[in-house]
C-alpha cells in the first residue's frame, strides 16, 4: 500500500514536473538558438532573452499545469502550496537562465579575419580574431552617462563609453572621408552616493573623468586574444552612441567589438556543469518535497480529469475575474488603463523590463522642478505610469485586491474619487520630500485604498474575524511597501502620503452596504 502511494505521488506530481522542466529548458533554448542566434530573425535586448523571459514565463506555465496537481494534496500550512509553487518556478527558471548564457558562448563561432576589411564579406559571427588591424585612439567617440540607480535612486552610476574605430592599417585612418568598419569598445564606470551635495558630486565626477583619461592613455588596445561582438543591449546602445560622435562613423557599419583576454576554449567557464548540477539538485529536491506531501484521496480520484479541458476552464475563469460587472466597474477600468499605458510605453521606447528616466519624464513622471515650472498635470499623470514590468505587476495585484473588496462597499464613483485624491496627495508628498527624485506609479493611490480598508477594520465596519484574507493581504502589501522603502528603491513619501489620505477619507466615509464576510 505504501509503495502504491509513493508511485501515485510520483505519477501525479514528480514525473510530470521533471518532464516539464526538461522540456522548458530545452524548448526555450532551442527557440533562442533558432530565432536569435542561427537565423537572426529577431533582435531583442539580451537581458530580456537571457534573464527576464526565463524568469517570467514559468509563472503562467506552472499556474495552469502544476497548480491543479497541487490541489490533489493536503497541506499543513496555509502558505505551503505557494512555497511549493515558488520553488517550482525557481527550479525551472534558474537552469534556463544559465543555459542561455551557455548557449550564447558555446554556439558562438570564432571567425579568423585577415583584416577588418574582410568583415564585410563574411557571415556575422559572435567572435573574431584579426591578423591585420589598427585600433585608432585619436578618432574616438565618447558617451558620458550619469544615471541614478539603486533603491530609491540612492546611488549615481557614472559611466564613460569610449568607441575606437578599427581600420586595417594605420594610414587608412588618415584618409579624407575615412569610415570605420567596426568599433572597439571600452567602458569605465564608478558608483557614488546620490545623497551627496551637488558640489561633491561634481568634484567626484571630474575625478572619475580624470582617472578614466589616465587609464585610457595607458591602454594598449592591441592586447587581446579575440574580440566579442556585442548583441542588442544597453551597453551596445551606449557604445554605438559614442561611435556616432566620431568623425569616422558611418551608419552602415555598426559592429561593436569588446576585447577578451582569455583563451577561446575557456569562454564557457563552468556553465554546463552548473546546468547539470542545478537540474540534478532540482530533481532530488522535488522528489523529497513530493514524498513529503500527503495525498488527498478524494481529490486524487479525480486525477484523470487533469486534461486540457481543466486548464482551459481555469484560464477562462481567471480572465473572467477582470471583467467589469455590477459593483466592480472602476477597478477593472483602472486596471486596463494602467496596463494599456504600460504597453504603449513599451512599444514607443522598446523597453518593458525597466524604462529609462528620460522615457518616464517624457510620459509624465513626477519631478519637483518640472511641477514648479507649471507642469502641474504631472501630479496626476505619474499615477498611471510604472517603471518596469515587476513594478506594474505588483501594483496591479494591489489595485485588484483592494478594489475587489472596496468597490462594492464604497461605490464606483467614490472609489474613483478616493483613488485620484490619494494619488494626488501621494504626488505632493513625493515632491515635498524629494528634491530631485523621479516619482511614478499607482502605489500611492493604492495605499490610499488600503488606508480606507484599514480604518474600516479599526472602526469595526469590517469585522476582522470575518475578513481574515483581507487583513493578511493588507498587512502583506502595506508592510512590504513600507519596509522596502526603508532600504531605498521605493518612494515612501508617496506611500505614506497616499496611506494617510486614505486613513483620513476612510474615517469620513462609510460603506454603502454591509460587507460580505470572507
């Protein structure tokens, strides 16, 4: 009986997950190789292909494939099922991410060129060795960049991108109208605190430029084993911008190469070993976790129903939650507006993981200096903007959950009024606290909605014992937002402003009807 039970667990959850893991890693890698590397049908930022998509795609895949299977087991703690789900996502994502790095280096071909001029007559490859070349340190292009980074823009990253033209011979660079066929890239970077006084920042920037100039003067660009062609990425964009400032730049030639000073045979490092090790570790860990589960005999008898019909029904049921309906109109509309603006920004900027500050400002981000210059509309427009995909997902979750509870009790127009009012107060709090921080996001307005719910629970208008899921999610969202702000990266001024406004409005407003118990 015990052996039969173990076999049942393996059949229901272990073997299907292991097969899915192997199929996902190999299938995603195959598509990457075919579409990006071999036939070059798509040109997408490498960070998206190598990291973000392998990290994001397992979530919906496992939601419809693994989640129904987990329901066949009993869990002793309310959050255990979620823990299993998150571990499953990591077991899929991590080897896939490492596999993409290995795929890039392992499949990259090394092309031997007699001179850089032969680049025009050869199929494009990832790696190159040059027999005859001249890297010109005089006709360089330089791109300077200062970017707030870190949590809460607490740091400044100073970058100096230098693009040096590559010619076949030295005398080619002297010709009138000479144009470089490729560019040799060099990057200097330094990070400083963004909380320093402006004079201190300027002094450190000048010091960074001076030291970078000294290092560049001492640089021997001929000292490399082979060259690595940079694919679409932020580094490529910056180096190409530097090249465009050179007098020998020609828009038809946009190849950027970076020097590598190690043997070509060592390019893969230990990536393959890491993939095998992680897959083996994942298989053992998931086996132990599967054996620890207690099978629900009643649910297990329905295991045969785990077909394509059930995931399809779950998908339709999931999407139906976002449809406007009686007592739930403004929340899904706000959900769609935030999502639509994000999609439009992604198409316009060709970013979606994280938007540059320049894009955010163009679309209406909040900034004290611009608001004081009579661009008051930014106080509201920034409430519908998000800095990246994860920022959007986190806020949409908060909006959906708060609106699901609050809109039936508050009414659609009063909910919209609370949302807008709290968003405006959050924006005012942000520019009042931060002198030069770009602020965006619906989280201030959402914190206001949670503020209304918190004060209603405090006043007994929503009995805590009957609304425990609501209370737990309130505690999770509010505490996570505020605690993350203590470490930077989150506009706590906007969060506290929106929350305070919501608490005040909640003390003045009352539910239009009795709350449903959870």
